[in-house]
C-alpha cells in the first residue's frame, strides 16, 4: 500500500484505458488464456505508469483475473 495521494482524474483515465483494452477483446475474453494475456499486458503497462493511473488499471485487473 502506498501513501501517495490519488489523483482522481489519472485514476479514472487508467481505468478507462484498461476497460477499452478489455472491451477490444470482445467475447474472446471469456477464454482464460486470452484473459490471462490481457491481464499480463495490463500489469506490464501499469508498471510503467504514474501511481494514480496504475491504480486505475489495477482496479480493472482485479475484475479480470481468473481464479486458478
């Protein structure tokens, strides 16, 4: 957990980006391998982003992660 303040606009932009990536997969996102690839790509992208933007991406990742 970070003590950095959250920039609400950046958080929403990160979430919007991640949702667009997930929606672009269409119905193929139901395939666990496709979902895993998207999650992996989003995690890689989040690691290179500012904290608030990454937190928005991470919120979507939590929804996409397939329980193993």
